[in-house]
C-alpha cells in the first residue's frame, strides 16, 4: 500500500488563469476523431479573445474538423527551475474561419506554417469548456515506481 499523504494535490485553475497560461505558449496538441478513431496532432496556435486559431493544410485534421467539429486542444509547460508544471485543456467546436480584419491579419502573420507551405486553412476553436491544473514536480529521485530497480540496474 502506498502512503499518498505527502503527495501534493494539483491546483485546479480557473478559466482566467487558463487563458493566461495559454497565452504564454503557442504549441498544443489537437485531438480529433479521424476515421472513427481518436488522433492527436501538434499545432501552433494564437489566442484571439477567448478562442484559439491555428493553420492547417488539407488532410486528416481538416477533414476531421469538417466531418465532426468537436475537438480538444491541450497545452502544457514544465519549469524545472521552479518545480511546477501546468496543463490546460480546451474542448469545443472547431470551424474554418476567414483571416480578415486587423486582429486576424496579425494572427495570420504570427502563425507561420512549420512545413513552410500548404497551410491555407485557418481553424478557430470556440471553447465549450476550459480546464486546467498546476502540479508540483517532484525530483526524479523521489519517484517510487515498479521500474525504479530496473532503471537503476541499467546504470550499474
């Protein structure tokens, strides 16, 4: 039996803090249903008010969004310096948007395609829910897992 009394509980974040954390990074993982199965893709995004915008080309992501516009996007970060980690998940509707107007023009310039070309579709995620957690990160030497002995044996 494991004693969890020394394990710190994750801090539940409110929506305002979630949005603030999402603004500190621009890379997340987009979850969609493709061909009846879940799939996950890295995307770089920008916030536009209380929604996210990303670029994609024609392909699996774009087809999944057209056929079932319900998606989830997760972004996170870890600070070894401060011993903290956070994770934010947005669930909602995704739909293609037209990048016009001064705000979206700025977002369009900031969302450079990682592959350089072929990212002509702009997708907006309008969240139905946003949840987040902040964790205290324990030093690896404190981890108690069944693999500890096997890992240690590999270094000896």
